[in-house]
């Protein structure tokens, strides 16, 4: 049957090759049509040839291919063709997957593309490739899952992304450091503090070892590490990390910037736990003044700093 399709429609063969790198249900050809380098010029004629021979299941809303047919189509490709299709499929799905995740109206489309994003990037991994389109797509999928509250799904995707980026860029690359920082943030929320600590420590170390370290990224990762160390009860190390983050951001943004205030508030928290009430009070007061000036009295940051000061007064 495949030979019959090939005799009348190369477009049909191309569509089956594409399907081999996607999930079997609800193939999103309408969303991928912009990727001219991947899809044949005449999608409809290819679909017609496949439909006539029963190689696809098609109705008004959905197009599906049986997994055995996908496997057969994949088996007809040589190694170089598989790598080319895997890379281009990840690129096409990535182009369709929204980069504006703050717009909730894009989420239904992302949900539809999700199984295809996972399938196409999995093929890249199985082929042992380094693929920038797959890396970009997995990063976007991880952000989407995190934002919609699927933390376990985000963790799994970020685990895969780290392996892929280590292969693509090397284990000491800043992209790997960013992946580790993102994974650490997810693990912290999931309650895996030891895992989060390992991620933040490695992320910080990678950035520090760069020829031109990004000090603002170091501040973010030092602050993240400090938060986990504080939760683990390692207050001395947490204090060191919070002070480091504060020094960097105060130097970069100035003493009265919102970023500086956030660092001051974190510093106050750990000083309070260490029993340094005067140090905590000083940090909270400075943070409160900045929050009130830039965010107003009704903002939750301002209110939290005010509550911290009130609680501190009761303990004095």
C-alpha cells in the first residue's frame, strides 16, 4: 500500500514520514502548515491519497495515524533522513507552540500540541542528536507545564532538557545552568529540597566558571540557593548566599531598587531565624520603605514587610 501511495503521491509519503515523529492522535497539520520546509506543498492531495488507501483516520475535526503505520513509515527512513525529519519536526512544532504563555487564550492550542511536542523531542533523544529546535521546544513545554500547575510534568520535561542540552552544548554551558535553575525551582515547590539544593549549587557553579560570569544571574541563583538552605535549616550558609545576592543587586540597581528590597526582605527573614533581631529589623525597615515608595501601601510585598516589622516588635 505504501508503494501504491508513493507511485501517485510523494506528498502522501512525506505526510506519513512526518507522522512518524508525532503522536498518533489528532495530528495538528493545520497548526504546522506554516512550516513550508517540512510539509509538502499540497497537503490535501497527500491526505487524499492516504485516506483512499486507509492509511489515516480522518474526520471533520481530527486526523490520526495508527502507531503501526507510523513505525513502518519510520523504518523506511535511513539514519540521516530520521535525523533531518526529527530536527525539522521539532522546529515546526516549536514554531506553532506559543511563546506568549502569559496569554491564557493560547493554552488550549498548547494543550493540543503537547503530546506532539513530547513525541517529536523524544525521537530526537532516541537518535542521540543535539538539536537546538528540540531544546527550545522542551524549554517552552516545561514553562507551559509549570505555569498551568503540572509540576511533575514540568520536572520530567526539565530532566529531559538537561540531558539534551548537555549533549548539545556541553555540561558546563550557561544554557545547562539555566535548565538546572528552572528544575531547582520546580523541585523546591514539589518539596524535594535536597534535589533543589543540588540543582541550584550546580547552576551557580557553572555560571561562576564562565569566562565572563553574568553577575545578575549569580545573584538570582545565590538567592534561590539561600532560600533552600534556609528551609533545610542551614542558616549560616543561607545568610552568606542572601548577602551575596544583596551585594550584587545593590551594586547593579542601587540601594533603593525593588530588587534590592526583595533581597533585603529575604535577608531579614534569615537574620530573624538566627536570633539577630536588630539586623532583621534594619533589613525589614529598609525593604518596607522601598516597597512603600515604589509599590504603594496596598501591595502584598509592602504589607508583608509591614507584617514582618509588626511581628518583630512583639518579639522585642
